[in-house]
């Protein structure tokens, strides 16, 4: 129906028998009545649900009459709105009639969620014809008042999130939008002759464009409009219900992508001003294909989809041809991956789809050359990565049905690709480090190998290898893993002249190997893998970079390698001939934290417990380091806090004594002094304060009896924390600090019989700050902590505080104490 917006098809709406001055008023009156009817129908349905069976027939007939009236008024309103659209087309946007400034489509757009419940699909399609027509208006060609009003209305509607929430509306959104995208074919010329019309099949055009160098855009193109329209289509949610309609839409978009890519390539080579817009059109077109594929269903009666047969090879050629644009390459990769998921879902109905897809991807792996490896590697890597993801989610059928199992087909494909690209990967890896371009190609090659080894390594763990041929194939891959591992680790030892891209690829490779330890340990010695990961982790830590992948890899090996792996890790980080400097101390603390977190066997715990005091001594050295800057100091204290809170919760590793707890509290006390706080910004100061509070809270929770023997150290630290808060400005994170301090104070309440006499000093410090003058914001933020401290005091401590303060302090503290007695103090049940 999209062709109905042009030619004589709209002229019949020009004269509808209603004078133009009253059309707007009549339409608004109709929509007002539709809203009334909508409410009446709703209450009729409620009454019908609550009525007795004998009354249902009367209520049902009344609601039917109301719905008939609503449908008639919707038909009239759309008919009136179409008269303005047809008049605009007839006058070619040159009318100066004042009545045209009143948009008859604005009420239709505003009441979209109401009237669509009483309309049919034809009326919704007419609305979308107006929507895309107005949205794609080009200001260079149409400057009429009504056209500008239409465009404003359509843009306002497109930016409204509720517009995309209607299921019935969204079912037709993509259909009409893709029909409008077909207008792109009107803008293509071959040898100066227009190619095809909008309503014709675009497959013939794709065939005609194959191998043509004289393809160009006509001067009447609407590339700006098409780019705007496709950008909305690619970001819109899809609600497509019919499988045959989905395939038709998908076929239209696939046939649009090929000529779009050729025209875009020619425009970019000629430095045409429309080149960037055409590039957006190409990205959006491929993105729409990606969105359509998950919503597409292939009927069992018609298992073959001709439009999808060559889609993979076409998108692969586009990705390689546009290797300079990552957006196009990633869009093509996403579309191919969604098609892979579709083929796997329909494997039991039609196994030939998956076989054909693998055949096309294998041919892509054969075309590896030095210059073309990067785009090819991107497609292959993302494709195998999707296979890995589907494997982890259990999407493969492990048992064979009528044909070979989907999992076995995937395994054959991955092993075949491994054989095809192995020599090329080793060649590219051997060139890493010489130039930046070589590092980029080597990084892509290493990422491809990582995905391949990840899938092969997961195979023995999830599927017992009973087939002798398959067992031999898996064992043959060990040689490839060993060769890649030797090149990567040997190159990394020689220096730091590699690009960050190649270093990140190496990190990913080691993490992929650690994720499948059973397979990895068959290929490479476990000690070599652990030492390589620790070396990479130390190098990244020395550069101030966090590496979650290496952390996860080390944790995986600690869990799976058991006591031998734990011994290797501890020996590596402790027995260094040059000793530990401050960077090594932070690294050792980090590794110790990973060890105590991930060790899961009794043998590991026994071995670690004998070295815990050594690690604790090294980690406490981070608190005394004054040579580093404030950023590094905050990071070190945060690392110490995480390590100590984990260690205090695992008493089977180390049982802290009162002396050690006192040393910890005394070591944190200088961090809160005023001179240190002055050097920190708001984020660093908040991080240091929170880390100290976490340590104190952990000690109170797990070692309360040991704290009974060293209360002076504990309350000296609490006094330093309180003084730090009182000296902090409200803009420097005082609210967060007060909240953390309140949590610590509340943990002291269960131990008030022991600690109540030590609380007096904290309250007196607060009263002194009141007497010196306190910001009202600071006073309100610190009040929960003061209430918790007062709750620990008995009558004796209260009288002691009263005796130790002067008259002015009593005047200031009295309202605080009365507020505590009124709102916070527990008085028991009445």
C-alpha cells in the first residue's frame, strides 16, 4: 500500500464532501467521542465480567454497539486526515492556504494508542504511510507549512517511548518502513537509465548490478530521508507474528543491501558528499537484517528460504570490501551470527541450512592473505564466539536424530577452520612486535585461535570422546595449542614494545586456556601456564592497569590445579631474588587475596595457613608507604581492605591475636590525619575512609573478644575517623563517610557492656566540635552515629559526660540528647 501515497491513488481523498474549514473541528469531535466510547466499553467489559450469566448477553450487545460506533468514527477520522495528505501531494507543497497550517494528523498521532484498538490493519498502514512520508521530508525539496508541521509531529511521535509499546502497531511498523526503503531503488541509475520502480522485484536489480562499475545515484535521490527513516527502523522493537511476512521483509532488506553497498563504495571512492549518508544507510540496512533474523520463523512445509541462501557470502564480501569502517564490519558479523542461531534452531527441520552456512564460512577461511586477514579474522572469530556462547547455554543437540547432531557439525567446522588457518596464524604471530600494523593483524589472529581452542577444549569436558577419529582430531590440536603458546609467551618475555591491542589479545588467549584447564594441561605444562599468567598479571599491575581476565584465569587454575598450583603461585610471588619493592608488595597482596578467595580444598588451606603471617606483614607494608602518590595510596589501601576482610572471615587460615589486631588499628590511624586528608581529592579521601571502616567493621564482627583486650587501639582509630568526618567539607564526600561511620558505630552496640566507658571520649569530641561551630548539614549527617554512641552509654557515662562539659556545651548538647531520648532510645513495649 505504500505506493498509494503517490499519483492518482490519493486524488480521490481531495474532495470528500466536507468543507475544509470544518474538517479539523469535525475530526477533533470524532476523537473526543472515541475517547468517551473507549471508557464506556471498558466499564461495559467490567460489568460483563461481574454480571450473572443471564445478564451477560445484554451487556455484550451494548459493548458491541459501542465498538461499531468507535470503528465508524476511526474510519471517518483517518479519511479526513488523508484528505490533507492528498491535497499536499496535489499542490506539491506550494500551497499558501492558511487552513493547511492546521495538521489533521496531529490528533491521529496523539490518540494512537486509543483508536488502533478499533481499527483494522489497513488503517494502521495508512497511518504509517503518513508517518514515514512526514519523517522523510527533505527540507531542500519541500518547504510548505503543512509539510513542516507533519515533520514536527512525526519526530515528536518517533521520540516517544510509548509509541513502540503497542504490539499491534509494531507488527506493521517494519512492513511499511521496508516498503519505503524500497524508494532507494528509484535513485539508482545504470548507464543513465533508471533501474527499477518501487513496486518491482529488487532481485532482478541485484542481478543486474553484479559486476557493474557504472552504478550511480540519480540527482533526485533522497539519501538524507532514507538515512533518517532507516535509523528509526534499526532502533525500533520488533513485534512480527507471521513467519511468511517475516521472510518477505527479510528478503527485501537483503536485496537492498547489495546495491546499497555498491553505490556506497562508488560514492566513497569518488568523494561524493552523500558518501557518509550512504554509509549510514548501509549500516542501518544490515542492522535491520540483524533485528529481523531472531524474529523469523521458517515453516516446516517450506523449509527452504531462497533469500537466505547466499546472504552469508554477500555479507562477507561487504565486510571485506568495507574493511576501513568498523561499523559495517561489525554489522555484517552480527547479522551472520544471528543467521547461525536461526540455522541451529531449525537444524532438526532442515539440516541443510546449517551445512550450507558452514560451507560458506569455510570458503571464507581459505581466503586468508596478509592484507585481507583482519576483516576475515573478525568474521570468523565472532562466528566461532557465537558457537561458544550457544554451547555454554546448552543450545546444541548433543544426540543425533535423523541426521548428525548439531554439536558434531559445529565440531567438524571448528576443526576444519583450525587446519585451514593454523599456518597463517603462526606466520602472523611471528611478525608481532616489529610494526604496529603487524601487531594488529597478529592480535586478530590470536583472538581467532583463542575462540577455536576454547570450543575444542570444552568438548572433552562436556562430551565423552568415544569416537576414535574424534579423539585423534582433538589430540592433534594439542600441537597447535603448544605452538601458539610458545610463540606468545616467548615474545612477551622479550620486552614491552608490543601494542596494547596485541597485549590484550594475549591476555584473552591465556584466559581462554585457563577456562578449560583439563584440555590445556594436556597441551602445556601447568607450571608454564601459571607462570605466564602471573608474569602478565605482574606486568599489567606494574603499569597500573586492572586485568579482570587474568584475575579470572588465575582463580580458575587455583581451583582446578589444587595444591601443586597453589605451591607454584606462592613460590613465584615470594621467592624473588631482588626482594619486594612497593610495587611488588601490592602485587603480592593482590595474589594473596586471590589465593585465599579461590582455594577450595583442605590441603590448599593448610599450605596457605603456614604463609599467612608473611603475606599479612607484606600487605600491612602498603599502609606505611608514603612514597607513592595519593591515587596509588588509595588503591593500595582498598586492596589491603579487601584482603584483610576476606582473611578475617576465614579463621581456618589465620586466627588473629589481640596484638596483631592492635597493630592493624595503629597502622591505619595515620591515614586519617589532617595532613594526609589535605593531599587527597574527594574520591580518594572517600575511598581511604571507606576502606578503613570496612576493616574496622570486619574486625568487630569476627574478632570481638580479641578487641576486648585492646580497646584503646580500636577507639583511637574510631576517634580519628570521627575527627576526619568533622574536618571534611560537605562537598568532599562527607555524607558517604558519615554513613560508613554510622554502620561501624551500630556494630558496637551489642558489645556496649565492654566498650561503653570508651565511648565517652568520642561523644566529648563531638561536643567540642559543636562548641567550636558545626555546619548544620554536617550535624544532620553525623547524628545517626551520635545516637548509636549514646545508646551504648549507661546512666553513669551520661553523668560523667555531663560533669566533664561546661555550661555552653551543655546548652548545645541538650537538644541533641533530648532528640535521642525522644526518637531513638529504646524504651520497651508499653
